[in-house]
C-alpha cells in the first residue's frame, strides 16, 4: 500500500466500525449474485499482506471498548494525541503475506492451531465504467468477516462456507485502491457450526476473491428447471435488480433453438416457460449440459446447465421418472497431498476422479457447502450430490438468533447452486440430538428448504437407536425429524464405535418411515500402510473387514436407496490425537491424504462396479 493510503487506513476503518447485535448485522450490505463464475471479473487472488491480531487490538481498546475515534497508528507516522487508543504500530507494506484463496493454518507453522482475528490487505487497480456497479465477490471467508475498501466499510458477513458479494461502487475510485478484510474464525457457542466439530477449523479467505462489474440494471438471480409433470417444459423465473416493471427478459438455449421473452412483474421477477421437446435429460450416464443465455436490458449472462427431475415415490428415489440407487461416498473439502482447505480445480478433480474410480454415481459433500468448483465439476462428471449446511451436532436449538444464521446459510447455499443439475438432495443437519427444540428447529429448516427450492429432496443424517436381541441387535430409525424429510439419512458405525465387524451379520433394521433410506455414514479408521490381521484395529485389513460385513447387512434393508460411507479421504481433525496413528487426522478415508488407496477402497469398488450392493427395487 502506498504511504498516503497507509496513513489513514485503519483510522477510517475504525471510525466506520460499529458494535453488532448477535446476528442482525452479520450480512449487512451483502448480496449474492448467481452464476458469478461466468461473469467477467478481475481476480484478486494471490498474495495478500496479513497481520495476526489475537487480542483484536484493531477493533477494541485495552478496556475492550469499540474504537470510535482511535486507529491503528502506522509505524512510520506520529501518534494521534486525540485518539482514544494508544498508538499501535503496523505497516501492511512490510507485513508477511499469505496466499489467497487458502487457509492460513497450512501456510505458516505458527498459525497451524491459530483461531482468532487476522487482517488481510492488498492493493488493486480499478477503472470505472459508466452506468455500472462494482461488487467484491468472496467465495467464502471463515467465519466472521468485515470488509473495507479505501477505508470505507462496505459489508460484513457471518458463515464460513457460503459466498457473498459486497457493493463497492461508492467506495471505489479510478486508479489505485486497497481492500482490507478482517477474518475471524473464533469458535463460539452461537455460531453455525458451534464449538465442537470433527474437522479442522481452517481460517481465512478460503475461496476466490474477485472484483465484478455489472450494468446498473443486472440479473442477480434466476431459477430454471425441468417440470416434474411435463418433461418437455422448462419453467422458472429471472430476477433483475434495478429494472422497472415491464422490462423485457429473454432466455435462449441455442443448441435446442429455443427462445422466449417475458417481462418483469412489480417484484422484478419474470416468469419463464420454454417448451423443449427434444431435450436430452441430464443423468449420471449422460450428464448433458446446455448453454443457456439470459438477457435483461444491458445485461447478458451465460450459464451451463443440465435438466432432470428428482422425486420420491413410496420408498423409491426417481431420477427422470426411473428408480435409481445412489452408489456414493462422503467427501470433506480437504486438499489432497498438501492438506488444508480444498481450493483449486486440481483439488476438486483429484477428489472426484477418485470417487469415479470407486464406481460412484453419488457424493455426499459434508458437512458444509463446498467450493462452487465442486458442484460445477459434479455437473460435468455426472455425480449426483447431497449438499449440506453445518447444522452439526449440538447447536443452540432454542436460540432464535442461531436459527436465523442457519436460515441465512441455507439461503446462500441454495441460491448459489440452484442451477446445478447434479444436486438432488439438500441436507439440513447431521447427527443432531433428539430433543423437541431440535425437532422444531430442523422442521422449520426443512420447510424453508422446500419454500426456497421445491424441485429437490430434503434430507438429514440421523442417529439411530439400538436394541439388543437374543441373537444380535435391532437398529431402529424413528427419529421424529424423519417426518419432515423426503429421504432418511442414517449414520452407524458397527465394527468401530460399537461391536466387532461381524456384529453387522446379526443386525436387523427397523425403519419406522415408509420413505427411501440412505446409509449416510459407516466405516472404520485405518492408517495407510499399517497391516495386520483382520481383527487388529487401525490396520487396512480391519477396515476392509468392516466393509465386508457391512455390505451384506445393507443389502438386507428393503428401503435402502443409497449409501455414502465415511469417508473418501483422510482429513485433519484436532479431535484425533492418537500419536503415530491419527496424528490429528480422521483416518476413516478409503484413500490417505497422500493418495494411497487402502484395501477397503477395492472392497467397495468391486461391490459398486459389479453392482452386488444396492439395486433399485
């Protein structure tokens, strides 16, 4: 940053910083532009200057009062005697740099376990265009973020896995500009997720940052989907920001020679209907994608979309009207080989190609929305998707402010990925306690999901009850949340957290809902390269033995319509402390973090490719 800009940077920042309520302001001044990866943009990825601020000294004085007149004092400038805070010397220009997008934990050894506030800064050039607006787009920042441009606070956002866009139009100027982001990944009881998770709390700007210019009248949202009742009808809407009612909107699919024109209603929304008699339906066997062109006034936007239907009939899941079995695997957004948060197309390609090699037609993206590269690639590869918000374990289910945070993240997940044919399941939770408050909370979330998107199925991963019998055990699925779901997800770990692997042989399942069931988790830990007898825990042989007993048991569940064993690749978790075995990794991966395929990979691969498990009934 130039000295002239450095001089007043944080003075302006802190004058603009105001205390926030528990939730009301966390997404102030943000929007979410759909299909933003297909808009022209100036990438702000790369090296950003950083300052670690564990005591939040840039936000509060030493009495922990919000600074209204104080500021970070640049080390090259004299202190301001009128400030209500003593001089805090800093200089972004000489500060260390970190790569964006990436987590900070795996870039600097002294930040490996760091949780707290970290400041990011970078300079950029900007040339304004007439009759346009400019947005700073963030793919994700974990967890709380505050954004300033040229010392003017333009937005803040809460949530570590969903995108947001900040209107920077009024703060930008021709020529040299600078942006500062305060990112805080502190775990708090009223966050979503809350204090306890089983994955690494990677901090920082973990996904792409870009500057996007759009016309003053622009398309900010749309929904185009195939009608469940008429496979020749593409229906939906286009929403245009800044336009007057009656403004014309057009939608075209050149490959099909389709074109329609509609006009905006008083809510800036134009209803769309296209008759497409020669449509090739998207499926795992033929993931056909069409270029769709949308125009409204001066704005033109292209998307790449597939069209298909998904629905439930009795205990069946129907894709394009036909029963399907979901041969899947769960995936964390952990980067292969280097570890840390998966951020690149190479990361995505590596993970999903392993899933394809496994024989999958389905992936569960756990336990939060993944990078948009992931869902774009599942569209291209023909992998069906379960996408999830981090309503994980023990949230404050009786706290209305927490419910609003979950709603916000659900809205952002669905709005970003509504155009992805591969996504067939929205998940509202994983392994939550069976309490009345939880059931009310998540029923509200399931209802909201259908309001936001009625074209897909709603699920959640539930815990199951176990009853001992004279000859084995019964697994009972009767969680009252099941009444609010279209598809029941269930997690179980026979052979690892309970019983021996052979315990699956004498386990029966009692599903109290006449709905499709997905076994959303099962598995066992194994350290790649550790070998022994099939009854020796942590060995590859033991993990493979668990799968050999699990698959026949799963085949005996009449309602089973899919599975996503835990997990494709080993991932970091601070809960996993067993020295020499776990070393801060959850080792349930079928592949190690260094790409070594364990014996259980082959067991499941043979079952999937030979279709000896899970046939639609």
